[in-house]
C-alpha cells in the first residue's frame, strides 16, 4: 500500500494549523474555507483507503467505489480532482452528487459527504442510512451526536474527528486503530 494518503494527510494537517494561525473563524464549518476543504478531502480519502466495507456492498469485481456528495457542493470538485486517478482496493472511484430525497441512491454509495441542510432533513438522511454500509461524514455541528458517523469539528485552533462508533458498528464498517487514535468517540 502506498504511503501517499498518509503523506497527504500530514500535509493537510500542517496547512490547517497554518490557516488557524492566521485566523480561520472558530465557529465556521471547515468546508467554508479552501484549506478546510483540502483537509476534509484528505481525510475522506484516508477513510476510503483505511476502512473496510462488507464485500457484498459491491455488485461485482468491476463495481466502482462511490463517494457521494449531498448538499456539500463546495467539496464535490476537490473530491473529483483528488480521486479521479485513484483506486480504492482496486476499484475505480466515482464522485457524484446525490439529492437529499434520493435516499435509495445514497444507500448504494460507500461514503456520503453531507453538507449544511435543515436539521430535520439531515436527521432523515442519517436515519435512512443507519443500517447500511455507508460511511457518513460532515462538518455540520453536532453531526456525530445526532447519528452521523464522522464529524469534522474545529474550534479554530484544533481539528477533532468525532467518531460515532455505534453507528459505524451498525453499518458493519471496520476501521483500524490508527483512525481511532486521531479521534474522539462521542457515544
């Protein structure tokens, strides 16, 4: 396995620390800044390479690894740029936009990146994906507390990954200990 995702993750952390030193706003979601989006894309790529999905989620050997973006439009192009020439466990990667009412389509994704939306819509999406092997990630405040799997939380000085292990377990997603060392468990 290449060391590239690890190198990019470290580079992103350095960029994030530098941006915070020059005054990234504390209460602003990470995805609102170019540096924040870069950090999120690097972490999402890292998750894709280091989590294990049940093999039956793929319809065959040639099925793609799908990263879907729902109301997180600022992240779509950086994800496409980053993942267009990569493969995840030998699978080509597709990045696509999914509407919040297309929950059946979202269930076929391996990762769903959720952006800002009405709280009731966010809860509806989280509940609809709860028992499916779909990693949900977001920088929406309290995302992990309301049932999302991984929340990017920043206080302006530090980035914390908040993992909802209960939801990861329900989705049957397996993650290595190295990811948990980067995180705070919320349940």
